[in-house]
C-alpha cells in the first residue's frame, strides 16, 4: 500500500528518488498500483506527471510516443498506426483509458498487458534513462526485444518514450477474454515484413497467456523466415506445440493454447494476404 507520495521535479530527480527510497514505484496512471488484487507492493509512489513525457511527436522516420501518453491519447492521435490503436481499445473502460499510460502498460511486461505483445511484435525501440553508480544521468535507446528479455534488470530504468519506425511492416494483434473488462485468457501478436520475391523477414510471434507470462516464440519465428512454416495450418500447429500454459480460473491450458495458436494463425493469414499495418 502506498504510504508516501513524492513528486519528481525532473527525470534525474525521479531516478534519484527511486534509488533513495526502498519499496518505491514510479506512479504513472496508477491503474495497476491501485488495482484490486495487484501484485505490486510499494510504500512510496513517485509521480512522473509534469516531466513532459506525455507528447506524441512525428520525427520523420519514426514516431516518438512519450511514456506518459495515455491509451486514449493513442486512440485520438492521427499519428498512431491502426494496430496500436486496436491494442489501446482492448481496454474497455473509457475512464481507465484516460488514466493508463503506454509506458506503464509496457514496463510491467504482464500477461494482462493490452499493448506489450503488439509492441514487441512491432520491433520498436525504447528510450530509457538511468543513473550510473556514481550518480551521473544517462539515456539510452534499446530494442524492445532486449527490454523484454532483461526487463527485471530494467527495474531501476525509467522508460521515457517508445520510438515506432515508419517502415512497411505488418503488425496485428488479438485479445481473448470472457468479458470486455475481464482478465484475458490470451493476447497474441504477429509482426513481419514481406520483401521482394515474397521473402518473409523480421518475424515476431508473441503470446501473453494468463498465468504464464509473455512468450516470444523464436523457434516459430525462425521456421517462418526459413520457409519451413508457410501455411496458416502449419503456423497454428507449431505455435500450439511451443506455447506454455497453465490451468486457472480463466481457462484450461488446452483452451489457452488453442485460442492463442488460432489467433496467431489468423494474423499470419492476414499478413500473407497483404493486411494493412
């Protein structure tokens, strides 16, 4: 439970406050910290409001989305691609969409994230800030795959922005839940590029299954790129075999594997037909 609320005056101050306060968390939209049944445990909340992280900027070859941009801002902005707007709309609560931020939704890397699977599939880059051991401020740009792989090591790293490249890449996602505002049983995403001679490259296959976390299926990715998996049916079977799943209150492991593999197969089929980004 949050017992103390601190307001950072700038980005370096936010990092310093995090370092100097045990059991502290950065406070963005607050939807996860205040959620009933949340696994987050902190005594100190550090507000990131007022730090200028809530803008969406066209930078030419890419779009820079500040970490404090809300899900509703994503939906309303003409700069945001349709696939990311779709992910934001998975949050059915209009009130929550005005609170929840893209940075908070991604940084937790949770299996109920609305945006993480699609952002991983997009091959975006993340702008991060940190303090060195000596206290010096530094910024870095890291691929989202690296952030996903080592996200626990990024616990003291502040996410400043998401950089989306404007390449001709397909990205699609699906979310499956009993109710619009309930826990999702599975959320999946597929991303790839089609080159000359119908050569498929830069494939990303991602699934978030309730109780099993976010999974990037690299074996399936490599098999698609090499041509070993070329049909919707091939991909569905391969995904179903590779996924890890558990039985819980939102569905059986068998059910989760089925809907996730079927969702990714649908996205692969859409990609082959030249589905829009």
